[in-house]
């Protein structure tokens, strides 16, 4: 896990302790949350300009940065990135909380608009953006025509498969996960983070670097709720089916319908709700 987890002392209180010791001091493992600054610009001397700061769990930071650029519509493919590397920051000791992305020749540098603030937190990735219209980025991939179908019984198995692969959550209990699955329920890749949107960006960034976009015929499973932003990120990566263990929002449902995606929520045990695109979920 590296810097993804840290040990801290806590006071553990158990009012039903069998031995009568209702409180005890002990160590506990916490998920690490640190800022990551993403700098983007053309090749050449001088520093790239800061574009975004996100609060994330360290690990797979290059995937996170590239996935963020892809899902925000700032790059279109692997070839749009010349280099991406972790850089030394200003902290002492250095924590390498900066990713420097050099764009390929001909790729336009992102415009920095004060009205569209890219500062994000682990709980809300779209806070600060000027309006919903500013984040309704159009995907390059038309998912509406994706013919993939997934049996409901396969979807019902995904939360347990996702949970079984969450090594960070096993240690800390404080990390979200995003897992990319095939239509038969095989796990392709999983990423964890304190931020739900970061976990998805890490999966998308992996897919960009592996030249696997669009993610046609796949299922993206997330451990929390299905927000508008997660639905948008799935659409930007060409994912036809987004499934979540918790509830979707109204905007997430509207966007899924607009995109022609399938959106599944409250996927728990052998029950689920299909909010959009029910034709892809096979019941019998």
C-alpha cells in the first residue's frame, strides 16, 4: 500500500466489552488523503501551469492525472500525452504530490478560466464549476449503440467480487473502489481512493495508457453512489453500463438516458434497480 495507509493511535470504546474494559488505547490504520496538483502544458523550458488540485489517496497518480484529463475532455487519446511524471513539490520531506503532464505537439493547452475552478475534494468532484452546462462534456464514444448485454445474476455477483479485491479497504475501511469488469463478470482492473471520482479516473487513466478506449462491452462498478460526475466519466470512457451499490442522482439518471447508457443502482445481494437502459440487463 505504501503511502496509501498510515497508523494512528485511537481511543477504542466498546460499551459491551466482555472483560469490562470499555475503553482502550490502540493503533488503527487510516486511509491517507493528500493533495495532488496536476500541471499541464506544452513541451519546453519552464514549468507547466497548475490546472487542478484533487484530494486523493497516493498511488496510481499518473493514471489519476491522465484519467482526469480524459474525462474532462482535455485530451482525446494516449497520443495526446507526450510525457507524464511525478515531480518534486515544495513539501519537506518531499511527498511527490505533483504530476507534470507534457502535451504532444499540436494538442491545445487547457485554458484556465476562473469561472471553471478545477479544485476538487474527495467528496465532490464538480464543486466550483460554474454550472451543469460546464461539465456536460460530450463523449467521443457513442455508447448508445453498444449491443452488450449482462445477465442480472452476473451483476449481482459484482459487489462481492469488487469487495474481495479491495486490499486498501480491507486495511482501512475508508476507501472507495471502481472496478472494470467484462460482461461475464471477470475483473479487468480495480483502483481505490478516498474519492469516488478519483477511483474512476484511475481506472480510465489506466485504460488510456493501455490504449483500451473505448471501453465498449464493459461494466464499471463503483462502491458508492452513482453521481452525475461518475456517469459522465463512464460515458467519456465509452462504458455502456455503470453499476453502483448505492443510489444514483436524478442528474446521473438523466445523463445516462441522454447518453444511451445503462445505469444500475442499489446493487446489493440479489436485488438491483435499473434506472436507464434496461435492455442491457437480462433477467431470465
